[in-house]
C-alpha cells in the first residue's frame, strides 16, 4: 500500500448512528449530513442499509448520486438479494463500495444463524465474490469479530481476501473488548493472515463499557488503517466511537501516533451541531471536543493560567475545531448583501431561492430581536432552508392562559393558500394549540421528548424547540424557532406534521 501511515475515516452516522433509539432522519436530512461530512473530509460515508426499507434505499441512492469526493458505501447481509439491492443503490456514486457482513462468533452462529463455521465461511466467500462482480471496492465485516475464535477468524479473513475483499472490518459489535486485548487481537490477525497486505484492516467499536475510542486507538496502534465511527458517537445502545474524539487524538497526539488523516478540523463543531439538530440528540455539556464545556475553564487557578499562557491548561484550541465565540453580526438594518456574505463566511452554500427564504425569515426575527448572532443564523438556516415542503404553515396564534383559567388556543393555519381556523382547550397553552391544529389537519400527533434550547443569550434570545412527535406509530422530529417559546413549540409540532405529510406523499409516489 502506498502510504501505510494514512488512516481512513469511515463515517457511519447515517447507518449505525441512525440506528440510535428514537432517531429517524428523512432523505433530505440524510443528504444534508452527507454534504457536511464531505466538507469535513471523511474518506468513506456509509449511507445506510438499502434492503432495510424503501426509505433507506432512497436515501442511499440519493447520497450516492449526489455526493462527490468521498466513497459511498451501502451495507448488506451476505446474501445475493441484499447485495443486488445495495448495488442498485450505490452504483451511481463516483466511488461506490459494497459493504457485506456476516457474524463469525460461535455464539452468533449457534443462536442467531444456526449455521456451522464451514457454512458461514462459504457464505462469506460467495458473498464477496458476488459483490466483486459489481464493484471493485468490497468491504467485508466479520460481525462480533472480537468474540470469535481467532484461528477460525484468521482462516475466514484469508479466504474473503482471496475472494476479492479490499477492506476487512473487525468490529467489537457488543462493546466487550478492552484496549490492550483488542490491540493484540488486531495485531494477531495482521500477523496470522498471509495475504493481509492485499486488504485494509478496519475497526468498528461500540461504547457499552465507555471504551469505543480507546479500543479504536489501540486498533490503530496495531495495524488498523480504517476506523469506523460516528459524529457525536451516536449509534446502537451506548453508541459508536466518536469521530471527533478519534481525529483529535490523532491530531493532538501526532507525535505519539504518527498517522496522517485528511480532515478539515474547522468543520468538526458545525458537523456536530448539524447532526445533533437533525437527529434531535443533544450533546452532553462535558462531551470531549464538541461539548459546550469542552473549552471552558472554571477554576480561578486554571483561568489565571490560561490568561497568562493558554497551553498551561489547554491542549487544543477551540478555534481549531471551529468553535467560535458567538459574535454579534447582523441586525434589523442589515441588507441582503450582508446577510448573504455572513452566511457564506459561516460555510453555507445556498441557492438563490433558499437564500431568499432565509432572508425573509431573518427579517422577521430581526424585527423582534435586536442583534442576530452566528448561532441564530445557523439555527435559522437549519430550520428554514432544510425544511420539507410546507403544506401547513402557522398564520395566526392566540393563546389565553393563566393560573386560574383553562388554557385556550385559537390557531389559523395556511394550507396551500387556504386559511383554516380552529380553537381548543388543553392541559397547557401548547397542548391547547396542538389540539386545535389536530382539528384542522385531521392528523393526530402525540408529543414526546420535548426540548428547548436557547440559541443565544439575553432576554430576547431565540428559542429553538426540538420535539419528537408520534404520528401513526412513527416518530418525527419537529423543530421550531421563535423568540416566543409557545410559538416555537407550535411551529415544531407543525414541522413534524409537514414531515409526516411529505413522507406519506413520497411513499405514495414511489
Ligand atoms: Zn455497529
């Protein structure tokens, strides 16, 4: 291989990350994340699991057809039907990859697959050969590798490489491994498999014992050259290894690891924010690299040290990962030009139509709020531009509420030009407004998991509500933005209904 010190970053936010409980992203949201991942500079984007559902297939295909500069991978089990479907989804990519997997541990063979080791080995080899007919880049994963018999695993890997696998992934599927042991495991495989130089070894670690990143780093030290990870470490159960932590380990401790990566560090924070917003999964304040407190110094001694010389208590600069101290940039009198320039500086590439939509929204907010910060602008673009088509939009909202009266809401919705009105009571003002909306739309949602974030400080702060709304048994993430908390909540509710409606139309047309 050309450069054995190069580590490839394989992002699986859109596949393993999307398997986080309660997360469901629509096609447009997935594409938006994929675009941001290419700006971040990841090498491989795992876009989804095409056979899982028509929605998954559509998302992988759209990403494959639109993304430039990164390999686009689709996941499939080791059978012909899955592989056909995955190839159908990824074949339009600039550089497609088929990623096929089968479990190799005795516990999975016995209870899940009910197959012998010989049968699984043969199935793995046949799957790789079959995938190879379509695609030169084939990744094979030995699910539950870390709990597999090492002699059997080494033989199986030799055979799948012989069959044409170019990447072999060794996951710690259940998050059971310990760094020293996992490192030794990777090294043993590298030493035992005679044709290992024909493939790249990859690791994929889960965080059930809080060791996903530590195990990944141990893998890198022992021969792994691809690492599978997700933004903010989201994923099944306790999640996957966090991309931002792995790359900042490699950067900050370069003299120790001596590995090269191709990441645009300044995009880390924005990517984290985008994924958090679109999935509705907040980042804990003390999270390494991207948590709100990651770069704040609280103790007097630390503050004094940092003021004298930053390196006393700071091993990385917040600016490097794209954390900006929120500057006040725009206000009521800012024009289209200033608005466009600022968005460009923030890294947004909007079409004229999107820009116009965002500008109208900006003016609306600037009427109520004196100063618009970068954070406000990001929230506004997230809400407005990435929105699904708005079949329903809020025209008018009146609430009467207090300590001794029953909360009552009157709502007018604009439904493609027609204004419909309803009134209702409820347990609280938001509940009352949601009931009124239900009456108008005849779509009945149930609000779960309500979160309110203050986007910027001050009394006139913009509030962003992220709520999970259950409609027809499925969860939709709704977002609403306003200087008024109740209005933001009602907008989040309407946003979820619009997503539900949009998805229903898509399913009908496909
Ligand atoms: Zn996984």
